[in-house]
């Protein structure tokens, strides 16, 4: 029946009977609309709070890199206090902060719960926010890395080459701190080629075999790693370890020394702490390991790797000693010297650090080859054996972190990694 045929009174009764149904339908429709609007408000609030958390964390890691002489523990405290004092930061819990001195890097993570206004109807009174940040310092362009540093300030023959040896360091800098008139001596037709030769003292013999000529008015450098954080030394895992059959060797604390001979040894990745004894390899042994670092500490610390052996090591990529193949504790009571000899298949990717020890490097053929990153730091050096010591530092070719201390250029403003 057409409405035009309905009496007016009947039409009014029809509409009045449906008013309640219309109101209920509108109310039901209104619930998701209000919920959606509330969720949008909460989402916007959560996003804003996380953004402010990220900004506070970024500022904290950058602040921790700024001081030049602060200890790692003080840097961590500084970062945490900087984070908590940020007026825009929504979180009041200290972030987790870690420092890698070797790579001059700070990492941090933090988070908290944020109260919600509307999502409580869904059973969530609060939701978490989290953020991570990392920062490090970059090296100013033009700073040539040092791949040889002789630290002794006064010694004659702080860098000695003999027997027709060739020291080839053309992609990096050789630094000799000794002020002696015989700080550098090259005898028997030996030669030294470097990207730069910085000798505080003079060349007592073999000046014509130094290329390029020494830089005038060279200044000494301080030990760049003397304040590097040292690993804790726990109880002994091995005592007087001495093996001469093929085997896999594992990280741990080796008390009384570590001696390997006459065979092939695979070193598993990790930190090897050698306490109160030497790390010795004899009998033409082959030692190989990627991601390994040898920390020498205690009395009689040092290395004796004999000639004829094969040594292929790359340093750890993480941890306080990242970038170091060998790290002799500056507070150790070492042997007078360490000896590194090898044949033509010897490779070290990382830093060999002997701050209070005379380092003797010798061997037939190429003593160090095929590594994009090798550096030697010692009290003094002796290189012999009619062999070639070919070392370099090419940042873009190595996955091992290069410690910033190898650069004598000042560090630029810290920058965020992420």
C-alpha cells in the first residue's frame, strides 16, 4: 500500500514505534566509532612518547663519547644520568649502556611502560615502548693510520733492521718515539718503505734506505692503548697446557702458559687468557684461528712463535679487545722480549700489542702477507732474517674493527650509527 493512501495518524504511530530501535542502532554504531577515535589518540600518544625516548637515548650515547679522558664506568654513568635528566624523556628507568674502548663506540637500550587512556576497554592499561641507539667517533679525513709504533722514548736502536730485511708499510705510518741519535738503524742492506716515517730521534745508519725521508720535527705519541679495558681473569680452565698432536683449542684461562708443537691446531673463536707463562709454538706447528684474541698477563708473559711455523689469525670483532690479535697487559711482568717468526704463509689481521716488551720479528720469505690490516705496537723492534715484513691498514678491506688509537689525527664529533 502506498503511503499516499495511509492516513496521517497511522504514519505517526509507525514512526513513534521505531524511535527506540533507531536510538539503539545509533548507539551500537557509535561504539566502534568512539573506540577507533580513542585508539587513534592512544597510538599518537604512544608514537610521540617513543620518539621522545629515542631522542633521549641518542643524546645519551653522544654525551658518553664526548669526554676525552673519562673512564668507561664514568662514561656509562654519564650516559645514564644524561638520559634520566632529559625533560622530554618519558622513562625513568636507567638504560643499559655498553662501551667498546677498542672501537670507541657506545651502545644503549632502554624502555618503559606508557599509560593509555582508551585501550583499557580492550584490557590494556599501558603499553611498552623501547629504543636502541649507538654512536662512535669518526676519524678526520687525511689522518694516516700508524701500523708500527715503537714506544720507548730514549732507546738506541728502538727500531733495528738487519740482514737485508725489507719492511714494507707503504699504506701506513711508522712512528718511532725514541729521541736517540741512533733511534733507527738499518744495516746489511735492509730497507724501510712506509707511507710516512715519523722518527723523533735520528737514523743512526741506513738513512738512504728509508723511504720517504723522515718527517721533520716529528712528535712522540703516547701509548694509545694503555687505558684499554682489560678482561677479568677468572679461575684456571687449563694449567701448563702442552700439546703436540692435532687438535681443536678452545678459549679460556690458560695458567702457566700455552704450548703447541709439531702439529696442526685450530683455535676456536674467542678470548684466550694466558696467565703466568708464555704462548709458545715450536716444531713447525700450524696455528689457525678466526675471531681470536690472546691476552697475556701475569709474570713471564710473552710469545715465542718459532720459525718454520704457520700462523694465521684474525682478531675478535666484538668486546673490549676487539681488533687485537695479541694484547700484552701493560701491568704484566713480561719476559724481556717476545719472538714472532714464521714462513711465507703467515697472516695476522689485527693489532699485535707489546707495550712493555722488545719484539723480535724474523723469518724466511714473507713474514706477514695477504692481510688488509696488520699493526705492531711495542716498546722496541728488531726485524731480521732476510725476509719481507709487508703490512698495511686498509679500512675498507677488513671486517676486523681498527682501533681508533692507531690514528694520530684528532677525532671528529661523535655520530650516531642508528
